């Protein structure tokens, strides 16, 4: 058995946390990091598509491609809190699991 998380595992384990963190991080850091508003919008699109797909794997290639571009491959800025860093780590994990 592989140690790699499946997308469904990640969806179940980290999406609820992301749903809490992403809006807060956008509110706290959005002024100094306007790109995070795009991250927020893309994450909302991922949630919507995931929910609409039900048990099927949603087509999230475009959203993850855009997330990587907007976040500079999930590079954490120097002047942000641990929650911002956690969001990028979780999004990177979801991206990796999706493409596994």
C-alpha cells in the first residue's frame, strides 16, 4: 500500500480545515497579499466542483494550475502568519494527491 494520500483522503481530512482557514487568511492578509483573494476564489471553485462530482473525481486541473501560478508554487511570503503557511501546505498536499 502506498504512503501517498489519495485525493478523497485529502478531501475528507483537510478540506474542512481549509474551509475555515481560507476566508480568515483572505481577510487578514488580503490587503498586503491581494493574490490570496484569487487563491480564495479558486479554492471555492474546487469545493463547488468537488461537491458537484459527489463520489466521482472532479476535473480540477485548471484550478490547480491557476493555484500554482498565483501562489508561485505555494511559496509562503515572509510576512504572513502560520495559518497562511498552513493553507499553502494543505493546498499543495491536495494538489499532489489530486495528480497522484
